[in-house]
């Protein structure tokens, strides 16, 4: 069983990501953390039910990780192209208690388990060899918290709550079959569409808003 862990806005720069979420939700998402082991940084926001939103971008002042970064962030030209096309909510992360089993079944989709931080691992994240999003984001990225889920106490709660999430995809049936095989709890609603595109309906203190 995979469970929804968090949504990801993949941005060319952190400032652009924060500005986009501000425009969509009317909320100023606070800074989260720097991932020295990945050369990335983020802002985070609770969305209720132990789910959160992450705005993630390459950290220009961060060290090179010595391997492909997660969320396709080494491909900055592609990140920018997706951003300009309005594909800003690019995917989601699902938690599993048995990452080796998931990876052995579909290594071509999810890649390999990367223990992080490398010097004293507290979790493992599945990353394809080239760092790309699994199936361009149609499949979730996988995380194994090793029995210690992300502490919501560390993530700001500004009253935002996830109401629903949809994925438009040109091959809805194939994606749906994969999600069914993965046994995903609370997956997005699948819709037929010309291109992969996520939308999230989020309740905010000012009313429901849409994040794209």
C-alpha cells in the first residue's frame, strides 16, 4: 500500500515557486530546509491529514550532490519549459513501508533507493538514474520514512487543506492500471487530457483555490 505523502511544485527558482503558490492560494509559504545532500532547497506547508505541499528548486549555493538530483532538477531547461507551459504542480510523493519490494517490481519506473542523508540516513528516496520524475510525473516518487514519518510539527500550518487532486493524461487507462497495481491510497482523480497536468483543489482561509 502506498500512501499520499506530499505534493510537489518543481520550480526553476525557489522565489518563483513561492510567488506562484502565493498567487494561486493567497498564502506565503515559509522556508523549509536546504538539502545539502541533493543541492536543492524548499518551502513547505501543511495540507491536513499528514499531507503537505513542497515547493522545491535547485539551490544555486548548494554543493553538487555527486549524483542526479531528485524531481528532475538537473534538467533546468526542461524545468523552465514545464514552468512556462503552466505545469508547475509537477507530481507527488507516496510513502511505502517496503521500498525494496516496490523497486524490484518496477525498477524501470522508480529507479533505485537512495539512503539520505548519506552520512546518517533517516529515510530512503527512490530516484531514477537520470533524476527524472517517474514516468514524467505520472507515477509518484517513492519515499520510505523507515518508521519515522515527517513530523508535521516542523511544517507550518496556515489553514490550507487539500480537498482533491486531479491528473489529466493522454493515456488515462494505462496510468490508472499502474496506480491500481501499486495499491495507492487516496490517489488523484484521473481525467483524459492532451498532456500531463496536475491540479489540486485546496481550501484556504479565504475559500477554495486551485493550485496548478
